[in-house]
């Protein structure tokens, strides 16, 4: 059957409905991810079209993923950093949301302190496991949205959860329905998506989520999580590692609207910022990051870098106050005692400093 695509203004065949492939044995892609060797990047030379959405934005996970890499922030530190995020974001909400843990008394006190500020941006959201009991925490804090851990790869489903794909999907859908019943917007974190069976699990799962959203008339968001930093943005690279294909597929095949779709990447292979930028270019509305890129193992996309990428792509600050980047870096150094590598872009002490004689000579002759 044909239908008219109003965004592209072309007549297109309706896409095939992908069915869950409930395999008996896990698909671990051992040829791509050998346990004792560098992961491989295969190409199938399939290209997907660039498709940047009308609006792009940044979301923050400094107080969730960022805290997984270090001793927990104090409530005062979270409060101060949240103020800086608010000023950096500006009145138009370029930094749209910030997610918080809810499990400890310190977590909940931090949420209450930041909610009391009354800021529109960043909106405070939660993060919980796929456990119905955890919704009591979300409701008690008065939050409108929460992230939910919904691991997608067979590494997680078979080896960690000890479930089949169908059992995992049913568990995830059950918890999403519970969220919708409470009027809470669920944001499903598709963990380890760059090692997942895209057509056999990811797309069918996302399609089911979109059905629930349609029934409830409440958004069901999707965060594509490159948990181990395996994503690549090379045109023609194969799934499951291809960022462009993942975002295009979730947007175009599974029908996840760009404004409900985010990318969350890790920097294990130095690709976090590039992958986040390509996610924007291929249809994701949101790019998720942390202040200074702190986060588990090698960290996440630095929010300050995403701010610069945003301006580079859109040609405007859209109200962001970039002077807060320096204030944030100074706060980490002076108040938190965090050591920023001197060579770290934008915030390191060597940023914009040259020591090479030929470069210094050029600057002395003409600073520009």
C-alpha cells in the first residue's frame, strides 16, 4: 500500500511491519565483537538519507550517568551545577531536560531542591529500573517523566536478565503501561543498542511502544543508548553499529517521532560527540550528555561540546549563555576538586594556548 509522506513530499510504500524474532540462542555478533580482540566495523554499503529534525536539543545526565563515575555530588553541588545548567541553556531550553537518580535520601533531597527553583528548563526527570515498585518514587517526587532501563541486546537479555526476547519485551511493555496508567511519560532507554538485533528486537519493540503511545495519547520516548561506545557514523557501515541507520530506522521504520527520540553515547572509542552530532543529522531530536563529559568508564558526550555543535549546525546560540562553560569548569576545579585534563577541549587549561614557536610567531603578527 502506498501513502504520501508529508515531510518528504513523496509517495512511498508503507513499510514492512517487523516481527519480534524470539530466538532460542542469543545473537552476540561474535565476528564483530570478538571478546579478546578489537571490535570490527563491517560495511554493507547501504546509505540512509540525512534527515535533521525541525528542532534539536540537548538533554543532561550529569546527576545520573555522571555520578556513576565518581563519588556522589553533595546536594549543594547538584543545586549549584543545576543553576549553571539553567543559565547555560538559556530561556529557550536548548538544554531541555536533566535526569536524576531517585533511590537515596540525598537523591530525593537534590530533586526537591532543584524543583523548588521553579525553572522551566532544564525540566527534571527521573530514572528507574524496569520495576513497577519504582514508580512510587517517581510519583512521590511529582515528576512528569522518567527514564526506564530497557536493555535491548542479547548480551543483556540472555546473559544478564536471564530471559528470552519475548519475556524481556513483555516485561518492558508491562512497566511502560504502568507508567502510562499513572500519566507519567516513559522514556525507554534502549541499552546496548549497538550490539542488539535491530530488525529482530529493536524495531519490533519500538513499534509496540508507539502503539501504546497512540492508545494512551501520551508520548513514549526512546533513548538509543550506545552503552559501550561501539557506535560509528561512517556512511555505509552495517548495523548494529551504524548510528545513522539506528536513528533512521527508529524514526522511519518504527515511527518514533524525532521529538521523542534521543541519542546517548559513550566515549570509549573517541566517538561520543561525532556520534551525537550524526544522530541529530539523521533524525534524533535530542543528544544526551554530561558536564565535562564525566560518566561511566571513559564518559559521555560533553554538554559544552554539544552546545558548540548546536551552534555550528543551527547558526545561532538560541539564547545559550556560553560564558557558563568557564564557570562550570572553574566550579569543578575549585569546589569539587575535579582535575580537568589540561588538553581537554573548551575547558582544559591548555585550550587556546600555543607553545610552538611558529604558531606563536603567527599570533604575534596577527591574532586572528
